[in-house]
C-alpha cells in the first residue's frame, strides 16, 4: 500500500513538472522502483509515464519508453515465476457488458523478440452489445486501444463500448456514416506514432463522447499538428505575390539570429474589420514568420 501511495504522489509530480529536466529526474528515480501489475494499475503510474512517450522532448520520450519497457518485462517475469497465466474470461452478451473482469491484464514487452499486440482475440473479449455489427465495431476500437496498453481488460472494454455507443447515438444507427466514423477513429487510434491519444482515453482525460466527435486533424499528435502548421505557413509565404511591395524596417527582431534587418509585407487574412497580418523575412538568415495582428511591431 505504501508503494501505491508513493507512486500516486509521483504521478502528481510528473503532471506538475515545470521543465524537462525535472521530468527526467523523476523518471530516473522511477527506474529503481520495483513494480507489480497491481501497483501499476492502482497507482496509475503506468498511464502517466506512458503518455510521456510522445513528449516533445526526445530525451523525455526516450526515457519514458525505456521505463515502460522495463516495467512490462518485470511484470512478465513475475507472471512466469508465479505461473499466473490464466485465460481471461470473455465479456459476452448484452447482460455481461458491465461485468468486471477478474483476471490479470496481459502485458507483453515492447522492443524485444516477442512483440505480439493485444487484441480482442488475444484478450478473449467480445463486444457485449448483442448486435453483430456493433459488437464487431466495439472489438475494432478495443484492438486499437489495447495494442500497446497495460490497462486492465475491463477498463479498455468499457472505453471501447463507450466510444461505439457515442458514435451509434450520433449517427442514428449502424448507417454508412456510422461505419465510416468507426473506421476513421480506428485508424487514428491505431497510429503507432500517437500513443498519447490512446493513453488519454484510457486515463479518462479524453471522454468517449468527445473523442467520437473529433476530426482526424484534432486527433493528430502534437508533433503532427506542429508539422502541418509549419507546412501551411511555408505554403502561405510561397503563395504571396512576388510583386507585392516589401518594406525594409528595423522594427522587428529576428527570433533566430536576433538581428533587426528585416523586410515585411502585410495582407488581409482575416475579416475586413480585423488588422492585417504582417509577414516578416529576416534579410540576414532568411527566417520567415507571421506577426500577430494585435502586435504589429514585436521586438
């Protein structure tokens, strides 16, 4: 119990860390912790560290991946020693949908020779709705969420059922739009480069109802969103007419080289009653950026 309490405090410390160095220090301390499946589940430390695998800092992300792999190996070894390899009881039938699973969660090491993924079949899970189409869709969502999860079977199943139910309600039945939305959610959830999306659903920070309404752009990882934004800005700069007048100024300081040798041009990118957007190009390092309309002369 003391280990669980301590790790719960560590979860809060990770969530309130003010910089990457503090996060790395906490993760390094966790390396020396011996954990069991029960401790990981009750303290939620596995979920907290799992979300950091997509951190913007490569050092933090790599350390989080290493720690998750280490914990999975620990749990697997413990299972081998105790011989606890019982087959999970399937959750089948509409009346069984809300039952709690009483078996241990299968956990497989990542990055090693054995890289089999968790699925509804390996976990012996059924959709539990009672309709063939809807049950299959629940199982698809389960496959996507569980692929690299350490969460208990019953938790992943509950989340999967919640997502399917929200889509079913929004689309008014098992229509073509329903099936299309389920496929879109499955593809984005299954993305190996976006474990944070799966983790946010499992830990409850993203509700099934809200997730079911998200677009592919909204579901993208932070890295993908940043890359898309950069591409959009570059394309916008290229689309500006070369004949447009550019004025020289020293009112802007380049964020890259800190020089004040720039040219700028303005264009109406918002509604007519909004200020024009100023596009600045540093003549020293060729850095390009757009300044906020409410701050036309940043320094």
